[in-house]
C-alpha cells in the first residue's frame, strides 16, 4: 500500500492554476431575467448587538440601484439555531482564556429557548 503524502497534493495545485482560465465577471455578457419575487433575509440588531424582534414591513426599505422597491409580502420569522463550540484551553491560551470564557457566556446568553 503506497504511503499517502498530503503535501504532494499541495505541490501540484500551483502548477495547475496557470492553465485554469476564467472570464472576469465584468466581461460576461448580461442576460435578461424576469422574476416575480426576490426573497430577502435580514437580521436586525440593536446598538448592543441584540436581535430586534417584532418588526413590521413598514419599518423596512428595500432599495435596488438607488430606487426603493415595494414590499409586497412580509413574513417575519425566526428559526432555531444549533451550534457546537470548540474552545482551545491549552497553555498557549492561558492569557486569553478569561476573555474567551466571557465571550462564550455572552453568546450563550443570547440563545433562545429553541436553540441548542
């Protein structure tokens, strides 16, 4: 069984890049598109970084190319969040660990009842 050497893949990657050519986005020709609805997801936070619940459609403005667009459908909703934290507690983090613990405590304090 041959020995797997992950660094061998990294050596080949730069050699292949010159042959990969992509047109810059600015040179691609425009194409017409017609849509009936565009979904816009937004999270609104207050000055302290906390979510602002209960907003209504008249409290939003959608602007495209400098022109306000009508909001025809507005459905406020919130979804639960599932997260996992990995915290480095090795010796190299000893000086910063109190700040990390405070940041984690703040993060956990922002979680909602349905989050896990």
